C-alpha cells in the first residue's frame, strides 16, 4: 500500500511515531508535515527523539485564522495527493491539519483512515469538535480508541467500517516509558535558555487550549491555584501563550510556578513520572496521567476521555482556583486492573485492518 500520512501538531507526531514503526518495511508511507507546529521545541524534537522519518513534504503553514490555515493546507495537500496517488490518506485526531487532509482527500476520492475517531464532547463551541465530526463522516475507516468512542460512532450511523483498536498514544507511552526508566534527570530550560533544576517535589501543569487562554481570566485562575500549592508547578508553556503566562505571573507576583520552554515527549513523560499530580487541559496528558496512575485535574468544560474519570483519578474542573484546589485535595482510588485503552499494539492492528481493506 502507498499511504500518505498527514501530521502537523505535537500530539500527531507522537501518534505518527507508533504508526511509522508498525508500517515500516511493509508499506510505503509518505509523510506530509503541514507546519502547524513548526519550531525546534514543538516539532523537531519529536522527530529526533521518536525516530520519526523525515517528512517527505513540509508545507510550512501555521498561524492565521482557522479558515485561512485549513484552506491553505487543503490546497497544498490536494496537489500532493494528485501527484502521489496513494491508496490511503491517514489522519490523526482533531486538528486543522486533520480536517484539511481529510477534505482534500475526499474530494478527489482517495479513501481516508482516521485514527482516534469517535471522540465527542457534544458541543460545537470547541473548535476541534468540528474537525472530529467532519473527519469521521467523510472517512472510510475509523479507528476508535475504546468501546466508548465506538458507541459514539454507532450513534451517528458510522459503526460499519469502524474498529476498536486501542489508543495509539498508549503505544507510544509504553514504548517510551521503557526508556524513561533509565533516565536519571531531565533537561528543562527557562525562556532565556537557562537550564533549570527540577524541584524534588512539584506539580506538572500544562495549559494551552483556546478556551483557557483566549484572555487573561481563565489562565489567571489556573495560575493562581497552582501558586497556592505547597510545591511549585512546572509549566512547559505552549509558545502561543508564553507572553500571557509570563505577564500574568509577573503582574500577580506568582512565584510558585516554574515557566519553562516546551519539552520533548520523553521529557514530558519524565516530568509526569516524577510529579505529585497533574493539572492540564491536554487530551493526551490526561490519558498519560491515567496510564501512569498519577492523579489529574483537567481544567476544561467537557470530558474528552470519560473513561479516565473514575475514583477521582481524573476530575474535571472549571478554570476556578478554588475548585481546582479542592479537586486536587481529594484522594484517588486506583483499580490496577482497569485499563480500557488497549494493549499498546493499536498501530499494528491499524496496519492489519488497512491491509484487509485494500
Ligand atoms: N507534551 C510534550 N511536551 C510538552 C507538553 C506536552 O511532549 O511540553 C506531550 C504530552 O506528554 C502529551 C502531548 O504532548 O503526550 C499532548 O499534546 P498537546 O497537549 O499539545 O495536545 P492534546 O493532547 O491536547 O491534543
């Protein structure tokens, strides 16, 4: 098979690493990087650390409005697809790169495989929800991480052609966790490029969703909560929010936060492994906290991964300092056998199913 894989954002590089490993030597994969995330910390480090093949095409498209970005990507991807004539276009998750890849492919009748299909928040006010729904409805094969997403697809009459394969992020997590066991320290840097020592005890914070960072109010509440904890929060800041996060900490004298440059995937897993608890709005990190049995508070209005929300292991909170602190103070109950995200071989299953559909 000839497969064109579209990636563009950090979590897609992590997923693509697992798929590329599974497909290598069996089929031809052409990797298209849209450029949505582009710099050393948000892109290059993942290719290096995770041994992802160098992209065959790099479109260099980032920033601008949703429509402008998606449209520009679509035009470029269409040209590539017309030239390459692949058997499949493979897209991951729910970003503008996902939507652009799927829309470009469907119009020229190239079958689409969507990995991480069936996630539904139930609101179109979340920009990624639109990308998920449209992509699922125009794809030929849908790969759901768990039975729950499969049920969401069935409710939309998309059950035929859908498969539960496990969460491909869990493949990457297990693969890299083996290497993390041998890591004794982690290199983290502040925004001046100064190396920082990781505190003995800390909370791991990530926050970058549009809903929490579109203006000062929600982000300030989150930072305020973290500032009141007994241990500092280590916060790798997404470049989009750097100015706001730095300014809010300065203006409000929040001294209990370590704002650092975004880290690579292995570094992120190391931060997770050593932290006390996680506070995040990231879909990927809340799942990783679950795999690693670290308690997580997800600051977001909707549950993207309700499977993790058992025994206080992952609790939703509004962007409200009081609520975040209250949820962090609760005990979690871990049931060691409960692991709904598959066996870490989602990527191999995806390749086999695609082979069967050829
Ligand atoms: N992550 C990372 N470096 C960081 C922050 C997060 O590698 O500085 C990882 C994190 O462990 C998770 C993924 O990036 O695997 C989540 O990506 P992101 O939060 O950008 O997207 P989402 O999961 O919300 O789609």
